[in-house]
């Protein structure tokens, strides 16, 4: 495929903050879909380091995680020939457009963002302005590339809606400049919940590492975490298991990894002890993650390869972004350099 054909595909864009550990929930809920969509979309996948610093990060750790996350995108099967993968801070237009868009975002809108309210409770010693204006940066990430579709989980829906409002506001104030992006809701698939607290989403930044399965957990750790996952007081799988949130979560994970419905899993394992079902589940997870980790180790061990991909991604992103930025600057009335 040549460059022109590639550019004609609709654009799908997503970002993940390089903090915590990419977890099985990220794979099943996001990365796996990106891989399946890469035939039909030009995927733009950003490691959003600028978002990550709204919460204090350890610098050495942040640097390591940025590269590790990019390598995990590739290990999951995202083809760098078909997609654009880069690190947010490598493309200066993100910061530039974020500033402009923050002048088109009302404080009243930002005050309503539930993630800001949650995070300012969780990190109450560091309620910084970046944490507050973060949705304008996220809108910039999306609008810079004339994005068609943004896959969003429940927790990011409000931010995407705001990005749409900001785009529409700007377009109405001047003239059509930004494409107004649509949310992409992946076809039904259960949310993967925490292994210790099945009422909570499996979060990559959970402080208790028994709550999540990291994509980089070695087999013995996977086995231990699954073994310790909470269950109910029954001892064996039955169709009724689907009514218990803890067992249902384990069944859902098995179902997602083996592409069979949760009801079928419950039937197939009916009468089996939880411990033996957990053994089967561990095998499924290891089957997925062993080859994933093998590819990851190859990629991360070959630094030149990864940095070439990230440089090329940033170069292509930069060129798309600069087209949008020159329109934006012209419309708002900035003088073009060299043309006084
Ligand atoms: N805010 C998102 C999160 O915390 C990450 C993100 C940043 C993002 N920019 C984005 C997601 C653009 C989708 C599109 O998960």
C-alpha cells in the first residue's frame, strides 16, 4: 500500500498513560481491538507522557515505562507499517494546540469532569492546574489529526464529549477546522474487573498488584495471582456462577481469551472445582502472554528498532499535526512567521 492509500483510511486514535503496568484489562478492552481494526483504519497510538505528569512520576521510571508501553503495543501485534505509534512529547503541536483549546474551554465544563474530582481527592497534596486542564490536552491529541473515531471506555466518555464540544465551538466561531470525532464503542465484551475486588475495574495503576494481571507478569506470578483471586463460598462452577461477580469475572476472562460466551464457559466447566477452573484459566492466560512476552523481550532488547519506529511515528504525526496547526493559527488571527 502506498502513502496515499494509507491516508485515505479513516483515523482511529487512542492514548494510554505510561504509568502503572499494562494489564489484561487493557489488552482485552483496548489493545486487542486496535489490532483487529488496523486493516480498516489508520491507527494513531500515543504514549501520553504529558498526561502522565499531571500526577507526580519518578523520572527514571517514566522514561522506562514510555519505551516499555510502546514495545508492548508492538508485541500485541500493532503493525508499525499500518499505524502511527509515538510518544506525545515528541510532537510539539500537542502542547501548542492544548493552549489554544484551553482558551475555548470553560471552567464550568472542567469543573464537571468526574475524573478531575476523583483524582483531586486521591492526590489531594498535588491538585495542579495541569490536572484541571488535562481535558484540553486530550482534545488537542484527538483534534490535531482530524480523527474519525476514538475508542473510549466509560471513564473517558466525558472527556471525549468535551473534545467534541470544543471542536464544534471552534468550528462555529470561525469555519470548519476540526473533524468532530465519534466515540467507538467496541462490540459487547465484558469489562475485566479487579481480581481482589470484582466491583472495581481492573486498573493498571492499582496499588495492590494482586488486583491486576500485568501483561509482563511471569507465569509463576500469573498462577499465584489467579489462585488468590477472590471467589464465593460455593466450591464449583455452575450456571449460577454467573450471578456472582467474583466468579463471573474469572469466567469472563476465560471467555474473552477463548472466544466463547460466558454462558458456554459456565456450562463447559459446570461441576468443576474452582481450583481446577483456575488452573485452566491460568493456562489460557499463559498461552496468550508467553508469546507476547517473547516478542516484547525481543523488541525491548533491540533499542535501535524501537527508537526508529518511534522516530518515524513522531515524524509522520508531526507532519499531519502541522497541517492542522497552520489552519488554526490562521483562523484565530496569528501572524504567520515571515509575513508581517
Ligand atoms: N485520558 C486518557 C486516559 O487517562 C488517555 C488519553 C490521552 C487519550 N489522550 C487521549 C485517550 C486521546 C484517547 C484519546 O485513559
